[in-house]
C-alpha cells in the first residue's frame, strides 16, 4: 500500500517528461541582420557614411582600430524543428575613410572592386 503513491508519482513524472517538446520556445536573434542584396551594394572606396547608409550602424566598432567595423548576426533557435543555430559575420575595413576591404560570410558583388564614381 505504501508503494502505490510512489509508483503513481513516478509514472506521472515519466509521462509528463514526454511532453517537453510541446513547450514553445522563441528564437533569439541578436546583432545586425544583413540582407545579401544590401551587401552586394558595397563598392570599394565608399565613405563610412555611405556604408552606414547601406548597411546600418555596425554592432561593434573596434576600440583600438576605428577603421574596422564588425557586423555580426546570431540566431539561437528555441526549437530544433525550426532549424539550427547560425552566425554570420562581415568585417569591413577602411583606409583614409574609404572602404578598402570587406570579408566574412557574405558573397560580395563581382563589381565590388569598381568604385562608384
């Protein structure tokens, strides 16, 4: 008789643990979301103001090198059914207030090395 409440409690815990996938968990985006179309608008020798107009403000400006900007976007998925976690980065470097290089997880336009004008 004393074991029946213990067994009932144990069975209830085991059956409720199977419901853990029913709990909705939100996705957590952080950083600068960059669209591929916007990144393809970048051209060499653009000014800092032009780059900021196209991409927005960077998430990080290097404290020791103000001519390096970091655009970082990270997505933490709440549920594995909606996909995997991912992270995208774009590092932009300037020389004399002009865009000199861009590298990261984005494909640049083939005309990137052609100045605007």
